[in-house]
């Protein structure tokens, strides 16, 4: 007989995803907003951790790779702490809408996406104001953080979009794998491994990258319009990657026999 440590089937994972989606859609907008705000601030830890290591270790390729080992920090805090992250929701409510094709689910999913996305962005802005406008951060670390934002925003629109597709795929995959994990230790390891690839590969993520880029904007190193030019293609790419590569494919592997309802 399989015990609690046995692997879940794809159908069991999907059922757990759908149940989580139901619970989240039942939450009020205020609760979602506070959770999304907390997640936005927590996601600032990704760029901050990388900036701290780079400040002390230099800009060699080895130093850059070493710094990216701490890139998953914000994701671990958000995902294990059950804070609302926009890109995770390219999996949960979408899976529910596919399984239960009801207008109410779609309406509530749009509400959740809107509230969480806006709250995440406001959270990253608050993080940026905290580290830039106060004396909380050493000037050299702040300079490194702002430089990371400038470098991320310097890519072309097509690069940002396709990089966002990969980033969205990987973060939605984290959500799927975390749902499949029974224990917190396994969830932390899974989150770290996959989000390390996001950081090391410099794939774009609309919330994690916002902390770095808004720090550049607030410090005057980057115009506000530069952030808008970055956030739009990255967000579209994240949504496309998460919905199509993770949600649709994993839903399809469960319901390809025509039993979908």
C-alpha cells in the first residue's frame, strides 16, 4: 500500500491544484491584496540577495553564478509562506476554469489576477522606496541593485517577451511541483532548484525583476517609461509560458482520454 511519501499521480496533483484554486477564489479582494502586497515586498529579496553577493565578490562570471544561488530567496519566502504571487496564478485558477467551465470561475479568476498583479507591483515599489529612499542599504549595494535593474531593462522587447515565456513556464512549474510535494523540505528544495535556473539563465519575471528595475527608477538611474517598456512584454510572456506550457499540457495529460468535464 502506498504511504504518504509516495508520488502523487498527475490526476491527484491536478485535483489538488483545482482545490487550491477554489480556496483562493473564495478569498476577498482585501485579503488577496494584502497577501499580494506582502509577496511583492518579499520578491524584492531576489534582487537584493544577488546584489549583496555581487557587491562583495565582484563581477566575474563565477561571482555572478554564485550570487544567483541566492536568487531563489524571495520565491521561497513567497511560495512556502503562501503569499499571493501573480505568476503562480497562471496555474491554479486557469486549471479550475478548464476543469469547471463556468462563467463565475472566469470572472473570479480575472478579479484574482487583477488584484494580485497590482498588489505585487505596489509591493515591489514599496520595497524599492524602502531601500532607495532610506539609509537602510549601503550605497555600494544600492548601486549594484540599481545596475541589475538597468541591465534587465536594456534588452529588446522580443528578448524580454521570449525570456518571459521561459520564466513564466518555470515559475508555474514550481507551483505544480510544490503541489506534488508532501513535505516542506521538498517544497523548498524544488523551489530553490527551479528558480535558481530562472536566475542563472536571467529569464525575465514580471515581479522579481520589478524590485530591481523600480529600484533603478526610484534612484533616478532609469526613466519610469523604461519600466513600462519592460513590464508589458515580460508579463505577457510570463502568462503565455505559464498557461500554455504548464497548465494546458498538464491538464491535457490528465484529460486526454476525453473525460474532461
